C-alpha cells in the first residue's frame, strides 16, 4: 500500500501506533502538542533536516537505517551540549506513492535509536511532497548542569575524542564506488553509533567545550576554535588507523587519515578539557589548544603544526556536495 492510499490521518495513526507509551513523557502524540518534563526548567533544543539524495539514498539504506541515522544525528547534537536526550519530533515529507512500509520502518528506526539514547518520539507532522524529507527536532535535559558550548576552549586544554572517526566516510566512499562491502564501514555509514552517554559525562568531567563530528573532525573543531578564539593543534600519530581501514584505503586509493580527519557522519564527540583532567579510557587525547587566536584572525586548526588543506569536511554548498 502507498501512503497516498492510507491518507494523512491514516498514516499518522499507523506511525504513532508504533511508539511505546513512556512514563518519561507526560503526554505523547495525539494532541496539539506533547508535554515533556523539563525538571531543571531549561530545555536543550536542536534540529537537523535529512533529504533524500543529499543525506541518504533508498538504494543504499533501508528506511529503518534512515530512521536510526536521522535520530542519531539529532540526539548526538543534544549529547554534545552535555545534555541527556529526552524527546524527538518528526517532520515527514513524503511522495504519495511511497510504500506505507517505508514510513513505518523509518518510524521503527527513530523509535529504536531514541531508546538507545533514553529519549522518546513525542510527535511530528506529515506533508505530501516530491522528495522524502525527514526533519527532526530533538530536546534534552541538562540535569542542572551548565551547557558545554563550542566557545569555552582555553589555551593549554587537551583535545579528546570518543566514538568512531572515519568509518562512515569510508563506507560512503565504498558505496559511492558501487560496492556493498566491507560491511563494517557500510554499516557505520548507514547507522552511526554516537557515544550519547559520553556527552553528559564529559560535562561532569569538566569539559570546557564540545561538539559532535558531523562534517569532519577538523571542520567541526574549526567551529570550536572560532567560537573560543583559539588555535587547536592535532597530532596525526595519536589517531589509531585500524588495519581494516588501512586495507580499504589502499584498495580504493584513499589515505585513511583523510576519512579520520575530514570525514563526517560518525557523530563522535570531541571535547576540550583542562590539561590536568583525568579522562576515562574511552577518551583519546588527540591534540591541544595551543594559543589564543590573534585578535584580527579567526580560530584555526592545524595538524602537526601545519594547516590541514586536504579537503575541508562537508559543506552543503561546497564542491563535493
Ligand atoms: N536555518 C537556520 N536558522 C537558524 N539557525 C540555524 C539555521 N541553520 C543552522 N542554524 C544554527 O547554526 C548552528 C550551526 O548549525 P549546524 O552547522 O547545522 O550545526 P550542527 O552541525 O550541530 O547540526 C546551530 O546552532 C544551528 O541551530
Ligand atoms: C546520498 C549521500 N550523499 C552524500 C552524503 C554525505 N553527507 C551528506 S550530509 C553530510 C554531513 C552531515 O550532514 P549535515 O546536514 O551537514 O548535518 P549537520 O552538520 O547539520 O549535523 C555528509 C558527509 C550522504 N550521507 N549521502
Ligand atoms: Mg545542523
Ligand atoms: Mg552538531
Ligand atoms: Mg553539517
């Protein structure tokens, strides 16, 4: 059956019937708005849009994968503020001939990724349109802590990452060249696994700044450097290139360091911490905040002291997009 045959309200009924009742949400889908608890009186709010052809392809990813990824991308932004994700809303644009099963599996993916992060789908909207568009809004709870922003990095801080780096980009390269394996990379591209719990825990550890890696590590740290008014230097040798990644890099003629430093969509978390912070082993120190940016220039990121000029990460209006 196609979504057009089911109709707007039939589709909404089917979509929402897939969601569990959760006690964390006072009022879920079905009314003019949901009611979500905000115990400390503040709400972290973020939104990201995924468009068919630009963020995902139906011949590369199942609807379930797209749901997992759409949720992950947004929930990672909540975690990157040091907050615990609480709720997610889905704005869904679909063509009338879309099979109903595609929409339902998308919802299953959203629901399951929310469950991983401790959040719930609490509402959304359905609109008919030409290209599938998945517009997500995610909310989170700072649990009384301050938000960890992009602007708090200070000279002398160490830079540390947790989560996968370069796996999604390697998968994207493989898929772009018409292959479906190695599985580990293709799966990483289809379904990123952001380290949600590390976000709030970085905040507790005293992180001075944090961001999730959506566009590429150097590009995203560039936002931190700019917002904080600092220079950041990364040490290439501190990035562990797994043998499997080195092998596939060799096979497709790409230096895997490019995937690690410029590849986005793994949604790893990168944070800065005061130099004397004792970090749990899940955090890998990969560089440091070297000095304040000059008063006139903007912040910048170097690798082993040199500018990283080998493709700059994902830009929706850049040459690669
Ligand atoms: N169309 C927009 N209107 C208002 N704010 C926007 C818009 N697009 C992006 N922003 C804001 O700019 C900042 C950077 O956006 P973006 O690069 O998409 O962040 P992220 O990679 O974390 O999703 C975010 O705070 C976002 O809310
Ligand atoms: C079909 C397809 N083409 C290209 C890409 C690569 N790609 C698309 S968006 C993106 C960056 C992350 O998405 P964005 O919308 O910039 O999210 P944000 O940075 O706002 O979190 C990348 C690497 C992809 N995932 N799928
Ligand atoms: Mg965004
Ligand atoms: Mg982000
Ligand atoms: Mg981006």
